[in-house]
């Protein structure tokens, strides 16, 4: 008899109506139980309780269920969808509880973001007719920080693309958009006090095409670039906030600063008489700011003044990665700073630089986050570390007591190709690869004791765009790997790859309906 149960289960699945089919939710909720029957959402009445004022934004999201495709159904029903904010219900932050019955769907959360995520779950559950299977669901995220990054420096992406990217993040229940705004290949944020940053720094005269490995490199000549005005930045920040996503800007320092140096050469380790040229891509070792000069810090503080006015995020990303030390070694002002501050070497000079910026940030009510190289030469306990050189720097930082975001490149770099199979079509790109399965394998707390695990604030994946020049290509790189990230962020402790694969067809149906260009390998049985 026992042996028959699986067969019965399979038959029951095959006989189920659309509204009764097994749930295919990504990320997988903490608890999800299917019940008999369905709730017909079109024409239902949306009501809200417990909010200080009418939650117009959430009601707008809910209306996508009540009026699918923006069309009000001809007939209103007696069915109700209740959005209930209840801080005393004991639901963890960003979590929600859903009870879907035949005539009433009740969505409860302790905060508005929880209501938003519950609505995302309902949107995933609804079939083409707007029917939602009756169910009881309880859910809350494993990590408070669930980020996706976008490099707009190597290639520039317009506001409309950025908004679409944020839409997909919201559907995947991610909540931090890391916007990589400055680098050697372009400065992309308007700073009123320093207009040359975008007049000069946002435009390059050549771009590398072809493979990174190709020597000599091939270039395409012609003016390329773009930047966001402060109005556009505010527009994106507000758009993200409506989707419960915080935008974390990244202003790179002290390396990866060639665009700023091209605009204002006096920022470098020279008298300002060296001329720089924004990189087509690969660039030499001279792209560093000079920490020997007070004027460099004055510049950065003035820039950051405008940045913190635009971005309400508590965390401001200051880069800090891949800063070569050769220029500092040869610079009399940097050497003078090392002597005067009693520093041992250029690594401690980097540490001096980061500490100074951190002090400024604290004085302005913010915190710094930086790539793991900010650990070089010593770092304060309060700095947030983004571990990209594998997980080891993050593990060390967590053991020291620093807050950590895990983004180890072997799992989280979405610019890496998705398959190593030469028979499969992959656009020209990074020759290293991270399959969907590999992205899914990430365990952010691996090799950490329970107390140290508390330092791991979350997880992020990154889209560097050296090879990625257009929207279709960008979509191909993040879909469906973004779904694997979402599942780590919400459901890391109960991940099951085979079950994930079982649930992914529902997501693919969305990609198809929306016309997204996703990578198909997972669905062809290829890792
Ligand atoms: C990085 O990939 N350089 C953070
Ligand atoms: Zn210097």
C-alpha cells in the first residue's frame, strides 16, 4: 500500500485543474499548503486595514489581480481581497501570511514590504483567467539584504531599462539595487559642483570590442557614453522605493577612477599636468586618486554631499577594489602622508583613505560598504564588506565582527557565461562560467559558526557589463539566474535544486509573456 502513494500523488497532479495544480512559487515559501477550490480574483473588491493612511501603491499592485491586463471585468464579484497590516501578528520583517479561500483572500503582514511580497506571491499563483488556488502560505526572507548589481559604466543603460530591471527584481522579492555609477570607463551621475565629471567623464572616444583575451585588443572608435541627471536619479530612487527596493549607489575610490581623473587631472598623483583618457576598457595602473592631497578628500566630500542628498540608503558603496599601489609609491605627497600619519606602507595608506571616508559618512548618518579589498591595511568594525574574491574575505570579516554581504564571484557573477558547452549559443562574454545550478549552490553562511553567521547580512549577484552592450543581452545574463539568487535570499535553508527546476516553468511562462530574453539552458537539461 505504501508503494502506491507516490503513484496516487502523480495521478492526482495530472487530474488537477489549472487552479489546483501544485504551486510553482519562486522563491519557495516557508510553508505553503494547497486547499480545495479557487479564488476568482477578477472583479474582487480590494480592502485595506491597519494602515496609517490608504496604501495607494499596494492597492495599485493588488488591482493587477482584480483587473488583469488593466481591464475592469464587466461584473464585480462578492469576493474580497483584504490587505491587513498588523504589527502585533508576530510576522517577521518583510514576511507575510496568506489565507486564500473561495470568496476571501486575506493577506497579513507586520510591515508594508510584507504586504508587497504577499501580493507578488498572489501574482505568481494566478492563472491566465485570474484564478488563484485556495491555499495557506507563510513566508519570510532568510536574509534582510537581497541585492542585484548593475554596472552602467562599461556600457550605459537608459532609465527605462533600469526601471525594467527593478521590476524584475521586485517580482523576485529582491530588495537592494546596487547601482555601479562610476568607473574607469565612464562617470554616470550628474554632480552639480563638478560639471566636467559628466561633460567629460561620461564620454569616451573608443570602446573595446571583441574578447578580453584578444591581443592586441580591437577597438571601435566613436563617442560613446551617457549619464543620469539628478532628476533621473531621483526618479529611479522613487520608482525603486515604490517596489520596496533601496538603491545603493557606488562611487568608486580610490581606484577605478579614470573617468574622474580625465575630467579633473589634479585628483591624481601628479601636479595636474598629466592628461588622462577614459578607458575603452582595459586600462593601465594610473587610474588612482591621490590620498596625499587634501584637495582629493575635499572633492570626494563635495561629491558625496550630493550623493547622500539623492540616495536615502543607509549604506553608500565606496568601491575600494583593485587599487594598484605603484602611483602612491612614487608620489612624494603620498609618501609624505605615510610618514606624517605613521603608516607602514601603501596598504595602510589605502586603509587611511577608507577610514577617512567612513568618518565622513558616519558624520552624515550613513555607513560605508566596500568590496573586500577595503580590508587591506586594517578596517573598522563598522564597515560593511562585500565579499567578491570568493567567500574567504567575507568569512574573515564576519569572524572579526564586520557585517558582510556575500557575492563570491564563482556563484554570483552574472557576467560569467552560463554554460561551458561550446555547442550552445552564448553571446561573446567572460570565459569563466556560472551555471544556474552553480548560482543555486551558494550557501552564504557556509563554514561559519552560528554566532558568526549573524554577520552575514545577505547576498548579492553582480552584472558587470564589459561585454554587455544592450538590453536583450543583459536579460539573457540575469534570467533565470536571478531566480536562483531569489531562492538563496529567501529560502537558503530549504533549497532543493530538483524542486527548483520543477517550479521554474511558471517563471518561464512569465518571461515569455513579457518578451524577456532568458537563457534557455536550464530547460534543456543542461546545467
Ligand atoms: C570587482 O569585481 N572588481 C568587484
Ligand atoms: Zn599621491
